C-alpha cells in the first residue's frame, strides 16, 4: 500500500520560492534577473538561497535601471531564453513602462507574428505595510489595460506556487503581481495541487445572496467580510479573478445570474479602476440579472498615507465591504 502524503505547511513567500526553484531546475533556458535577487536573496526574500543553488548565470543581480534589465529580459526572450524578471515594487515598473508597453506587448503584433516575447515579470504590489505614497501603489489595473500582456494576481499559497509554470509556458509576456501583505501568509499546500488554470476565475466561497468579486491582497479581507455577513444571514459568494487580463467575465456573470447582486472590491483607486471595468462588464452582459446597482469598494483617492491609522482608513476594509453588501441587499 502507498503512503498518503499530507499537506505541507508553508508560506506564500516559500511557495513562490519553490516555484522559482522548480522552474530553474526543469528548464535550462530559465533564469531570474533583477535588483538584489542574487546574494541578497531578493528585496522580500523570495529568491533567498537560489543564488547559492544555481549560481550567478541563472540568478543574476541587475543594476538599478528597470528600463535596462527589463529590456535585457525582452532581448533574452526573443533569443529563445525564458527569463523571469523581478521588479522590486510596482511603482518602479513605471521606469520600464516603455519597454513593457512599446516592446514586450507589441512586438508579436508589429512583426506579423514572427517575434514572440515569452517573458515573465514579477513585482510586488499593494499597500498596508506603511510604505507611504512611494511604494504602496496598486497599478495592476493599468497593465490590464494593455493588449498583448497576460496579467496575473496570485492571492493564495496554491496560486503562488503553481501560477509560474503556466506563465512560463505562455508565448506572450506575463506580469505577476504579488501583494506585499501576502508574503508572510501561512497555510498548507496540498501535494496534489498542480498548475493553475490561468483562463478562469476561482469561486473561493460559494453563496446565493450576493457576489463579491476581488483579487490579490483584497481576497482575505473579502472572505472575512463574507464570514461576518454569514452571521448576519447573508450568504455571499466570493470570486477571485486571479487573471486580470484577459478577464474571465463568463464566471463573473454566471455568479451574478445566481445571486442577482454584486460588489467589486479593488484596492486601486476608484476612478478608471479594474473595479470600473468589471462593473461595466456586468452592466453590459448581465444587466437584466441585477436586482440592485453594482457596488464598488476601492481605496480613497489620495496618495497613500504613512501613518498606520490613516493608511487603514484609506484602504478597503472588511467593514466597508459589509456596508456595501447591505446597501445592495437591504
């Protein structure tokens, strides 16, 4: 008889590190590049130990120029490599926006299908860690606006562990947004878990009364709100978008067709947000299923404050989600 393997305790950070280790081990074309990813082990400790294990050719420390090393990653992908480029935080990605938008996302189209860019770019996103207005942005919605990119937001340990492999297999450039508040999140990872389906959202909590749609760092808060609502007699379904481009609109509208109400929770600013896009898609494709207007819960439209109590007040909290649900169902 075979022995049954139990789920192993781990963290989001360790799951991401194991995904990197697996990628480096299984394909010699894969290498990791970015600021401090080597000897230092990564700004958030994700690549700790990989430099010693795989050496400086596979885990490369880059100079402080996001435009240069993202451009180098694009060139390596064009030459047949499978680079993983790490950008410390999403605000620094703006220094490489020309490379991401005008090269990585467009070369396949502009070359008539001749030049694919199988590049993965990882970066930390989100607030909640008192890093003030410099390092607290949630700009993944900006990148989800760009044709030619796939945009991922792993919100669970399982997704942190198993999104990377299919991202590397994608012929198009893939951006992975890792919420900084999740790195220390602990849980168990089932040994039977496998590659994540990047084309479909996930129902993280089934429900019948209202659909809560979110992604990334807001998933935990949304699930907390759903648990509170359950105690108040409201059965909320929670949808984790997982992939922000292309959006799995079918899963969202199917849920709304069951519950007839929706709240979108998005840590980004409300104006021009991903929440605005999701709300619009619901209105376009499931309007007659709605029994109430779609509600949105987003961050306050201010540069993120440093003081903890002000930061918490600016960010979506479970109480804000609960209040939005009551506006929709009461």
